[in-house]
C-alpha cells in the first residue's frame, strides 16, 4: 500500500464556469419546437425563470434560429444542432448556436420589414433586434454546413421594448 501525499498542484479548470446544453434535433417543425422547449427548461433550471423578459427573449432567439435551420438549412436525413451556453460567474451572457448542414444558404436579414400580407421574413429581424451580437460561420472540423449564433447580455433593456411590441 502506498501513501499519496496531498496534492499541491494548482487546479487546471478555468475560474469562470458555464452551463452548457447541446443536443441534435430532427430537421422538422417538431424538432424546432422541441429545441425551444428544452432550452426554455434549461434556462429555468439555470436561474433564468419562466416568464421573465430575459427568459422570453432567449427562448425566442432559440425558436427563430431553430426554425431557420429547419426552413432554410434542412438537408433531408440530417439533423440540426443546438448549443446553449450561459456564463455562471456572474450569470450574464447567453450564447445560442444552431448548426445545420446546408452551407450554401447563408443568413441574410431583410432590408426592411415585410408587408402585412407576408407570413415569413421576420426571423432574422427579430434576432437582430433581440440579440446584442449575432452572426454566422463555418462549422468546426470542416463539417458541412454553417453555425448561426446569437448572444444575449442578461441586462439588455432593449429586449423589453421589442417584446412589448409583439
């Protein structure tokens, strides 16, 4: 039997921790709804309670990015991926990433608000209005497709204005 002395090594973990949620969903409207619901539940469990403006804004961002992955990024037989990250100390920025496998269709926000007779074309306008930052890029490891991401700072007072107009 050997005695191991108490370790004096410094921890290798970063001092800032974060909550992470990641899951693949089918590229269907049902998959987009499930992504929204599961992310809403995760946010609540992590301390962003249901019914708050922050929770509603982030959930709407997840819903819009997921719906776009299904509508514009769908490749038959391929799923889309949702990754949700919330910094813990302090509980501040929320990052949403949605990856699909269709790299040739890149997100382009509308130049102006669509007319009242149209039922589409508002998703990226909402993302741009609610998110503090958003963009897109290639998927990691040379995987086919793209990642569309949005970041929401929890103290964003503009979300109250946008959500109040809906």
